[in-house]
């Protein structure tokens, strides 16, 4: 198994899109948390799969926390 140093791993992660994908997921999480703090529950920001987002849309605890 080859050994890679930190710079090589960073270069490979950037070239493969891993860094960009991870950064985009972090931004989506931040947006979700900001909206949740504003009492707006938007699970579609967390789940790309529409079926999953629809299933958790009526989660009792999330709805309770966002109740105005």
C-alpha cells in the first residue's frame, strides 16, 4: 500500500472533488441550522433524497422546536 504525505492527500482530495463536495455539504448544514434557529424546519436541506426528506418532514420533535 503506498504511503502519501499530507500535501499529496490534499491534492488528490481536491482533484477528486471531495473537498468541494464536503464544503458544499457543510454550507447546506449551516443553512439548515440557521433556518431551524429561525423556527423554519427545512429537512430538504439535509437530505438530497426527496423521499427521505418527505418522511422526516413531520418529525414531532422538529415541529415542536419550530413551533412559534
